[in-house]
């Protein structure tokens, strides 16, 4: 599976509710992010990932998402290829998150 696993919106919400440590990364464009993000997400557009991935904490799981899961799957595969141990992709992206009724917030500057 390209070195990463998929996670559902319900599973991601459960991780958050349990207070588990992970890094949540939104790889969408700035225009998409302006419509709202999952609380706690860091915005890192997909094209900037190669320049930023080595600055991320390898001791924490990485969870990537985009609109529907395609771009974030690319990001997850790249991170896994760079030696990150636990890399997850939100299946269905932020669309799946919203469809399950989970909230969005505005990204803090």
C-alpha cells in the first residue's frame, strides 16, 4: 500500500478524542484551506512537502488529508519513502470528514 495506511474520518476523530499525539497535515491549496480545516491541522501545500518533510517529527504519526484523498495519498507515499514510520492518509479527505458531521475551523495564522 505504498508504505502508508488509510484512516477513516471516524478513526481520526477517535484518535483526537483519545488525545493521541500525531501531526495532522492539510496538503490542499490556500484557496481550499480558506474554507476551513480540521482543528489542529498544519497547512502544507503538496508542492512544498519535499522542502519541508525533513523538519517534521519522525517520532509522531503523520496524518495527511486533502479534499478527497488523492493528493494526500501522494504526500503520504512521499513521507513514507523518506523514512517516516507511521504515515496515514485520511480516506475520502476532508469531504469524508464533513460528511460524517465533524466540524471545521478557520486556520489560525
